[in-house]
C-alpha cells in the first residue's frame, strides 16, 4: 500500500487457490476518499499474457514525482522458471490507479525469483531486490524499469536468503535486510555509493539464532 500527496490510497494484493498455495494472480484498487469506497478491482497485466503464467508477491512504491509503481513476480506454475513464463520481475506504474503503463520486465538469472521489494532514492533511481534460489539479488533502473543494471548479489551474501527488503536514504545510501534461514538471523547491509560497494553484513536480532521459523509459513521475514 502507498498513499500519494493528494491522499489517494493505492492497494495491491495477490490471490491464491488455497491457504498454503503459491500466488496465482495480482490485483489492485485505489480510494480517493480515505478508504470509504474503492474503485473496481483490476488484475495486473503480464509480460507473457494468455500463457498460463502466475503472478505473486506484490510491492508498491512512490517515486519522487508521486507516481505509483507496482512490482510483482511472474513465473511458470509447474517448475517455476521454465519457458514461456520463465521467472522474472514485472513493474508497472500509474498516477491515477486506472491507467497503468506498460509492464516492464527483467528476467532472473535462471532460478525462481521470490519475495521481491522495490523502492526509489531521492534522485528517482528504482531499486529492486529479491531472492533467487535463496541467493540475494539486486538491480536498479534509472528510467522506471525500461532498462535495468546487471543483477548482482550485493556483498556476495551466501545461501539462505528469504524475504529481502530494500530501502534508501537520500541519493546515495541503499539498505538491504533479509531473513537468513541458514542461521536463523535477520541480516542487514548498506551501500553509500548507490550499490557499487557494500559494508559488512550485520545481524539485527540481538540474540544470534533467535529468528526461527515456528510453523508452516510462520517465518520471521522482515518488513
């Protein structure tokens, strides 16, 4: 969910076919009266329409010009990353919630793209992160998703990543946090040169190993 400067509330969600099944499709709506009434729900467009592809893991962000950007995953429902759907990352944008721009797409590096998030810095650079095969992935775009930098594993984070979240401060600082299920810790790292170099990976939870899964999908993903 995001709220723009005029007070319009934009909400996105994923829909599934069962309580513990993967995402099936992604929808959105908006309200111009503080949530009292909502516009008709819409389903978001796909990069590979009419090919039985699935969508999941929605995330919204506002750019410095108050435009709403909506990111979500697109993947093959059988093995996760097989053609024609492959496994990638869609992002679309709007100012009014009705007229969404074309879907901008970046394909992952071969595994299942999972648990994405996006944000903007103050100069308008769009950052996107996710885990792929439980390895941390990060990229960015300076033209709202038309072109993307090469996907990187910032700081060469090891296996065990789930639920990566990206944040920024000003025009230079980029922050990442994620759950490391191999050590049961919430981890953090920072870059102060727009993602070119990264500082040390720092544990957030005060007691090492305390961020433990307690049941099916009862996991300590950061937000």
